[in-house]
C-alpha cells in the first residue's frame, strides 16, 4: 500500500512545488491598460480638433469615438453640412502603425451619435458596438447619413450593447462609460483608470473646450440643457473627487496633455 501510494504523494509534492514556484504575479497580474490619442480630423473654422482614443485592456482593444468619415481622408478640406472639416489620416492607417488591423478591435464605443463621432464605424463591422440606448433609439428618426454608419449593427447582425446608465466595459472598473446625457439623449463620457497616470476622464461633447469645462457652460444645440447641467455637475464632482486628468475631445490644447501618437499613456 505504502509503495503504491508513494508515487501519488510524490506527484502531489511536485504539484505543490510547481504551484509555489509559480510567481503570484503571473497568476493574478491585472491586465495592462493603455490609452492612445488618435487624430480623427479637425474643424477648420473654429480650430477644433476631433479626437478618437484607443484603449488596450490586456489582449483586447476598444475604440472610443470614431471621428469623421474615412472618405474624407487625405483629400482637401470638405464641407459637411455647415462645417469645414479635414481628415489627414484614417483610424485604419493609425492602427496599422501599431500593427493592429480592424479585426483586432473588439469594441467600438461612441460618446454619442453625431457625425463627427461615428464616421469610421463602417471600418469595424465585426466589433461590438457600445452606444447609449437613447442615441440608438433616435437613429431611425435622425439623419439618414448617420444611420447609414450603423448598418453593420442595425441590419447586419453585428453585436451591440445598448447602454442605459453606466457600463463597466471590462468588468474590473478600469474602463467605464458613464452617463452624461443632455447633448444627446444617450450621451456618455469615459473614465479610464491607468496604473501610472491614474484616472483619465474623456469628456465626449459634454464640453467643447477647457474654457467651457472651467466655466461649466452649456453648449448651444443641446437636446436637453437641464440634463446637461446635471451631467456637468456629475462630471465635475467625479473629476474633483478622483483628481482625474480631464481631456476634452474637441480642444486641440488637450492633445498636448497626452503622449504624441504612437506613444500611449499607461
Ligand atoms: Zn463633436
């Protein structure tokens, strides 16, 4: 009995040794989270930028806002409705500089459904779409050229998550879409918590400039100014309590807060 049991005990001893020898860091290492700022175009008359962001969470990737349409890339400035806009380089081209193809993008998340935030969605027809439910519900009665960008998810059966309230994207609190309605019914901002840089809050279009952020002014053209005022209060209280870095999508000065692409913030 003893001689038969010995190999089993030996095996258990070896197993225990292997478990002890495995660094705890290899077992419980949190996923690496990194954040890149991408150029998604510019508004020439108002000198506003249009930024998109790439977030890496371990081996998964998420885009936050999809900017101006890819068809504008590397062409002279164009008029889109009343706006003179230009796009130098597409998201696909910028991702290629990180050796990423569109197939590697797991999530395409938008702050809201305006044309300067959804333009390059069609380049990622296999990714899971994250959008505020209020904005999704309004697509059929909105501008057809906007609804067109959502076809892979409205008609093609691509996966989507319609966000009501807040959404902890990866389930560990590192990347959270938080509801800031008012600019549009389903508008969201994004909180990304990085190991070294700490909390970073991406405004969406709650604000257009740092000046508006500091003055807490409500932009014209809001769907619901009262809701925006409540969202501004929420955003500002979060930023103060977290001591977060606040990055405004359309303020070109805010691009300088971030490392120059292709360097990430981590
Ligand atoms: Zn915008």
